[in-house]
C-alpha cells in the first residue's frame, strides 16, 4: 500500500524552486547528520552548509524534523529507483531475483552511511512522518515479494505462498546487514563475495524441491 507523503508547507510558491532548494537542504543535512548526529546538528549549520541564510531555510521547511523527513524520503526514493532499474532486462523470476539482490546490495554498500542514518535517527520523527518512512521500507520489501510471486508463477522459484513475505524481509535484512555489521563483515568479505554467498544461500532455498 502506497503511503501518504507528508506535505511540508513552504512560503515559496514555485514548485521547481522548492524542489531545488530542498535538494540542497537534504544534501547539506545528510553530511551533518552523519558526522554530528541529528540532535547535535543545528538548523543554522544546515542553512550555512546549504549556502543560504537561516531565514531562507525557513521559507522551505518548518522544523529540523522536516529536514530529517526529507532526508529519509530522498534515501528511500533513490533505493527504490535503483532497485527498479536493475530489473528492466531480467525475464524469469529467478533472473529477476538474482538481479534484484545484486542491485539492492550494491545500493546498500554505496549508501551505507545514509541507510544507517535512517535507522539511527528515525525515532526523532513525529508519529505520522515515522509511519510514512517505515511504510517506504515496506514498499521496497514489496518489490521482492512481487519478484518471488513472479518466480512462483513461472516455475523458476519454489516457495510456499505463506512464506513469500517472510522471505522478502529476509532478503532485505541480509542486504542491510552489510551496512549494520560492516565493522565485522567488511574485514572478511568483499562486496562481491558477500553478494555471491548470500545469493547462493537464498537461491538454494528457493530452487530446490
């Protein structure tokens, strides 16, 4: 189910300018939130890093929580976009799954600091925006559910209907594990080794009787 996106009021009426300025705010805030943490970062620091005054900043957002929400939303949009891009040329369910695992795990590697940021700071969001951000996580998981369903239909994957959702969550969590346990895993495995091993384990469960 698609989540209702939060509407953040702006004193500016030009949609293109709002989008441009908020992209600047997000890029500036990401670096600060990663290096200092959400609570230790001030809106004045965000405005300075964005390249405009604190007064201008408040023309596009109402609070620091709005900035965190925009950051989380931008990260999820990029993850979802990249995941869908790798599925374009795949045909069978098993090929789609193999491509999706590789694409998703590469995104987790490239965006690992941002992914960690979401999980570390999401608790700082108000209830409704938090529900939206968590809903976006479920939408990404749903992409894997659709792939598994496709594989069931074309016979290339073997899985019980009741296990589809759980397996989709397992695949996503294994991708996120590369980020959450990087302090250990990345000492012992390259990204490609990790992808190959996890893919073999997942497909081993889904392609045997």
